[in-house]
């Protein structure tokens, strides 16, 4: 008797559950309605997208899940956006949209001062395809805000990632300043020599500021004369490579 009751109850629940097709039709009809022109309508649509996106795993579901996550992100609903963005990035499609979701999730974690989770997301992101120009701008803002946060402990990696962002969007003077801040702040940092070297390289190659590049390269040799890159830097300064054009450097290398 009990078994029959459970079977009947299950059948009743299944009969009352809308099919995937009917749910999709409901969403599509709502999307075309005038209700989406109102704040309440957008909230309703986001809820429909969320429920469908979480229930199914196909391409349409992923689209709706992303749409709902973005809605809650821009509404600054931290709890909902973190939950939906976290679910979405498990469905990695290696697209710009995936990178957007990962960056937005990192931003939400940063708003909660959860910088360990933020760092994990950014590190994973940079290990894959590099961000677009617009995505780099978001990463720059994230790290600039972190630097202003008195409650967090800063690390050299924060300045290195910020430098990468500045360089990617053509803010070369800011990139050098970011490295310089790290150079002064962490005098005992194991990889400090590379920070000085990179500052010299960016000043030379991108900023085209030869005097500044020389100052960093000379400092590099003064403080780290036995570094593995020291011989290269000495040769560059000795041969006057910093003052040469790209064509002159190429011809010199061909001659050697």
C-alpha cells in the first residue's frame, strides 16, 4: 500500500512539473513581452533564466545561466551573483564570456575582501587565454581597489599583475610605477631582481624612456651583479643597444 502511494505521488509530481519545452516557451514569450521594459519584469526574467539555467546543462541553459548571473552582478546582489557565476565557470567553454564570468566573480569576492579566492581566479585566467582589452581594464580596477583596501595584506604578485594589466592596455608609465612600488616595498623579496629588470625593459621597449631604462638596468647590475641576466644587461649597456633602432639591432645581430 505504501509503495503504491509513493508511486502515485511520484507520478503526480512528474505530471505537474512543466516540461523543458514548456519552460523554454514561457521564457521566450516573456522575453518578447513589454514586461521586460520594467525593473520588476527584468527581475522576473532573471529568475526564469536562473531556474532554467540551474536545472539544465545544454547550451541554452548555459546562456540563461550567464544572463542571470550578469543581471545579479550588475544589481550588486553578491550572494546570487557569486552562486551563479561559480556554477557557470564550472561549465568552461573557453570563450570571452567565460573570462567575463571569472573576472566578475573575482570582483565579487574582492568586494567581500576574499582576496584568496580572487587571486585563484585571476591566476587561472592568466594561465589560459589572455584577457581582452576591456577585461584587462576590469582586472586593473580590481587591483587598484585592492591597493586602496587597508584591511588586506598586499603581495608583490598584486603589483606584478597590475603591471601586466597596465602594459596590456598601453599605460606604460603606470606599469613602471607599479613595479617601482613593489621594488621599494619588498627589499627582501626573492624575485626582486626581476622586478627591477622588468621595469628597465618596459621603460626601454614600451615607454621609450632611455634614461629611465638605463637607471633601472644600472641599478639591477649594482644590486644583483651575479644574476643570470647580468651579463645580458652589461652587454646591452656596453653596446649602446638601448639607443639603437630595431633595424640597427637586427643588423647587429645578423653581423654576429
